[in-house]
């Protein structure tokens, strides 16, 4: 008689605990669930950004974002405060190293490619065809442009 009562009590306690849990943020996405919006002002206009995890603008913490870029979209030479981990999901991402944008010195990375760049690496990028990349790392997701005139957030 005590065993059925104990089973029922544990079952009721489990239901109460589950119901009391706060709703959790979405932690799995199908492609149609990824919601893109305008890219932040520190990126040139024309791209779209989706936040999958975390807060890329926070002072610390993990983040995962996707950047959807049209053909020919360019990001001027820059660095980041933390390691940048990039996976190409579709299209081709061209990447060059250095302080000057030089399309002749870029390497092409097609869908399925992965690269990581440490904070001291001066690099630039361009989309060849419509391209989607996924970036994950530590917040903040900040771009330090080598030439301050290349920073689109200062342009009106």
C-alpha cells in the first residue's frame, strides 16, 4: 500500500516541478525558424543577421549568429576582440589577410568550410554569390576596422 502512494506522490511532485520551470529560450532551429533582421550598424548595409544563441553585444558570454550576405558584399579589413569561428553554410566566402582589401589575394571557402581567426589577425571578406555564414564565439561581437574610415557605423 505504501509503494503505490509513494509512486503517485513522486509523479505529482515531478509534474509540479516541471510546471514551475520557467519557459526556456529556443535551443534548436530548423532553417525556416531562423529569423533574420537588418545587420548592426558596424557592418555595411545590405546584409541580414540572425541571433541563434546568446547576446553578441553583451560584455561577455557565448553567442552564435548567422550572417546572410548578397553577392559582392564586402567587409573591410578588421580584427575582433576574441577568436572568430566561421562556418560557411551556403555560397562562397572569400577571405584575405592584411590591412588593405585586395581581391587578388583572397582565398575561397565554399559551403561546409570552417575557419577560425585569432584576435590579432587582420582580415577582410567578400561574398561570392549569395552567402550565409555562421559565426560563434565570445561576446562582444565587435569589429575593429583597421582604417577607421571603413567603419560604417560612423557614416550617416
